[in-house]
């Protein structure tokens, strides 16, 4: 693991690192913010998953999260959104919503994707083991959040692993990828044509079966161009009501899908996680 970039930030350290990811069989970059409290001992950690076309750097540079994380004494770990490299297969048509930058945080089962597109294993196993060994983090105090495709990833991963996280939040998440064009394209390519198997990666389906209710916060901008066709927040609202899942789902008038939206509410999300992490 090599540090490829470092900046002092709100008395903490913003790092960018590179390593060989065994689960993805390629070199990967990821970013870590260490609050000043990490110099004194282990701190809680928030995993942030970004959306389509993003890398680990979008959130780091645009969200303004470091200020709030430094105040609360929480580290932030930001993985990339897919495997990378010349040997990694991409969308044959060069589309932006599948392939490179669009891993959907699942484990692919179909070739040629299965050899590299194992972002679920990377985010839940390989990356946590790496950062827990390298930095002063408390592996018993973890939360997860994300935006758009990353909101899907955060909710899905938390619902599949409730014992690993104390809280989960999302901005503009793809809540039902089995029922929207982005998800249908990704799942059919990565997983195959058996739609029943897709449900294991769908947050609404997982919510229906959830035995433990993790604290969940969702913000959705009402001026989001993707809301009606791709995000379908009403499906999450309906599912939570049916399953009696006590989520906090906030619709924010006038906000769109951009990082201006994320930056506007990231402080409240970090405060939400801080309460659950005991800060």
C-alpha cells in the first residue's frame, strides 16, 4: 500500500492510497480522512460509497465532509466505484452507466465481469481488513453512507450485514435496482437473466426481510432529474411502511442530484452517524 497524496485538512490528514486488490485482481486507489483524534487512539469509521462515473476523489473534493468528521472524531474511508485498469472489461458500447465507474457494489457472476467486478467482497472484506491494520480505527464502530449508485451500495451492504454497522444513510439512492433501467442493465450483465437472484442485491427486497432495523436516514432532492425513472424513492417509502421499518426519509424541495445537494446535508448525516457511533 502506497500513499499517493496527502493534505492537512481541519487538523487531520486527507490521504489517497494505492494497493493491489486481490478480490478485484487489479490496482486500486482509495481515500481516507483521519481526524485529529486518530493521533490519540482508535476512532470510529464511516465508509462512503460514491455513484456512477465517480472515483474515490469526488466526495473527498466536493462534499466538505472533513470539517464535520474532524469535529466528531470520525474517520472516512472512500473506495473507488469499480475495478480499474487496461485489463478490466468495460461496456462494449462505451456507455457511462455500466462497466468502469459503475460496479454497483455487487459480486458479478457472468463473464467477462466475474473475474474483476467483485466490489461487494472488496468493500466488505478486503478494504476494511487493510485500513484496520494500517490506521487507528475502531472496527466495532462502523457506519456506511453513499450517493446514488453508492446509496444503493450503502443500504444493500448494511442490510446484508447488520452486525457490521451501527447506522446507514444515503443521498439520492437507487432504492430498487431490480425495477429501474440502471439496475436492470447492470444486474442482467453482471448476474444474468434470473431476476429472482437479483433480489439479494436490492435494498427494498432486503428491507422486507430485515429482522434487525439499523438506523436509516435518506435524503432525496425533489428537483432530481433521475427521481422518477431511476431512483423511485416512493418504493422505499412504501416498503418501509409495509415492513414497519423506522427509516427517516426526507424529501428536500429544490435540490437536484449533484454534490451541491450532498454538501448541503452531509453535516446532518455525519451528526446522525456520530450519535449511533457514540460520539
